[in-house]
C-alpha cells in the first residue's frame, strides 16, 4: 500500500515514482509563491482550474505544467481564505470523497516543516493538493518481570478513517498554530488521559516519512515525529475523548504479530515496527 518516495522538494522523478500502480508521475506540481508544496492529481487539477481567481494551470516553454496559486494572493490570510472558499464549494458539490471527512481543522502548508506557512487549509482536503502532513506519535512501553510490553490503542468504530484498527498509544496530526511537543501533550491527554507531567518525559527518537495513494489518485505525503515514553508499571491509560475504544498491553512478540496482520492501522504499524528495530527486538537479518 505504501510507496516510499523522495522528499517533494528534491524535484524530478526517480524510478520509485514509476513503480507499477503509482500515479505520482501523472500529478502536477503545486506551486505557491514560486515554491513547490504538493502534487495535484490530474482530475483535481481540471476541477481547480474552474476557479481562476484562486488556481491556475501554467505551461512554460521549458517547465512542465503545474497548478499554481494565484500570485495576486500575497499574504497568508488571503491565501487561506481563498483556498478555503474553493474547498467549501467543492464540499457542497460533493466533488471528492475525501471532503466527506471535513473536520474544521486547518493544516499548515509550506515547503519544509521549518518554513513559515504559506497558507493553511482544511485537513480533509490536503490529499487533493498532495501537501505534506505532519503528526506526532507516541510509543508507550513498560517493563514487567524483566520483559518489555507496549501499550496499544484500538480506534473507535466511529472514526472516519481506519475505524476499529490498532493504533499507537496516542497520536495526532499537527494542526495550524500548534508545535510538535504541544501536539503530543494534547493528544496524550485527550486520547489516553496521560498527564502532561508524564508526557514531558517522552524522548524524541526521530521521524518516519512515507507517501501513499488514496482513492481517485489522491496523494498523502506524511511525516510523523516519533516519541518513546517509558511508563510506570502500574500506569493504565484511560479512554478520554472517545477516539479510542480500548487499550491493550501487549508483549513485544504479540506486537510483532499484530504488525504483520491487517488489524493495525498501516502508518501506526510502521511506527511500532521502527520501535522494535530500534530496541533490537527485530534484528537486521530479519
């Protein structure tokens, strides 16, 4: 399901982009103020061109075609308002399935995470423009009788994406206006009732990046900031905001089995797999 790709900022196509089944090579670069921030599927590009005050499709003498945000939209506020207006109209037209998952939550759009955002847009619509999304994921683990265990969550059945599948102990997307640590503390409190005083002890251990393709060729480039947190042996997470239905404490062998099954949300399985590799539970030869 997942197709590893180079960062979108690299430019140009590689053999990875041409793997059978990938439509990334058909997508048009999405440009804002002269900087590429995404990949737009052809069907989406044709639709967006109906809104020339906001989007346009350009074709230079040497450069390939691209979808570009109107250069007259020069500020963060102008771009955000204009893009949101188009997306809300497309939502009312039921133009794309992903817009049914509208959340009233904005994600920043920028070339690199460290850059100032060029604009913000509705989270559910990000795959239409193929902009990179960022999140924070927590591996919660503890020791019992000298054996390491990992806490996993099972997603609520009413979740709009991957309902009922296994998940990391806490995780969530980084919304506009929030930082990485701030998001982690927020999600830990809301989903698993982990107090901020405990979450602050979590260790940042790296990032996991991947790109996958959804329905109708929509593109999901994502980067997750990963944290490990050793929990007290007697700590038990509690269901908070209802996004989780239950928590499990699994020995690592059972976590390994779950990763190889269809019962685990795919990107969260990658985070758990990374944990097992880093803690030498899975060896290089495996």
